[in-house]
């Protein structure tokens, strides 16, 4: 089992719809969770962080965390073509120490006109 | 505000040649610094991690090395490049705070092609 798993996609949604991106992680002790957006050929950009169970909203983005199910998701409301990118889920490492993250391989999102 | 710089942006090097990639961070002190590699179509692989000057942790044994000669400077090096070293090299920084693990911020990256 991979430490952080994401569906590679592509996930296609029409413009204006809600895009739902999911991520599961294996280490039950993880406490810090992040979503990054990566446009093709560019570096990852942090868009959300979440540390507690429940929802966290920032503009059109909502991160959802369920530690009991070891599941974190990202909802993008009113999806725009500019949201088309690969979304990376990152989770802190518990073993090995240090301020380190494990990244999923990402979900490619395509927002279609 | 904090900014992170990487150079060069792109690099084409022959097999067996040396490598030096540089990363600098502005606007913060005592950051945690990271080097990652992202191969085409693959995830981010952590290569090196540093909590302070001269303190380097290696994640993956390979022909690469890292150094941190100054608080906000992180250098990735190789004496002899392999074809498998091709990829997108990303430097990242994270605030130094005790307690929970904090977010990382990435530089623009260096795209390395070994020929």
C-alpha cells in the first residue's frame, strides 16, 4: 500500500461544476495535510492546509479531513478552466522524524468549457 | 514576504559531467530546506533535507550530494551525472517552528536533461 494514494485521473468536470479530489493515507499518526496545485511544467503551489477533522474553506476551495477514515479531500466549487492542473496531496511523515512530507502522485483535473 | 529562488531554470548536461544547482530563500531565518526530484509523470521524491547550516540528511543513496553553506542557501551537486538524473529539481523551504509539521513552499525548479 502506498503511503499517500490519489487517483491519477484525469478527472473531467464541466465549467461551473464542483470538482472533488480525494486522497487516502496509510499512517494513522499523521497530523498535517496539504493540497498543492501544479500546472504543467511549473512547480507545486500550496493551496490548502488542514490539521483538524472537518472542513476548512478558503474561497472556492474546501479541504475535508477524516482522520478515522484516513481520508482527505479537496472540493473546488465553480470550477474554472484555469483550475485545470494536477493536484498533489501531501501528508506529514510520522516515522523517520523531521519536518517531512510524503506526496501522492497527483490527480489531473480538466475543467471543460 | 518570503521568496525562493532557484537557478538555472533549465540545464542540459552530458553524462559524466558535474552538476551544481543553487537555491536561496529570502525573507525568513533558519528555514528548513529541501531538495526534491520529480521525474516525468511521477511523484515528488525527497532527496535531501536540512534543518540548519551544515546539517544535511540524505533520503536516497545516489550520486548526488547537498550542502548548506549559509542559513538561506542550499546547493545540490553531483560529480558525475547519470542519464537517470534527468528530471525536474525542486527546492522548498518550510518555517522553523516546534510542534506540528508545517507547509512547504517550492521554488520555480530546474529542469535538468542529461544527454
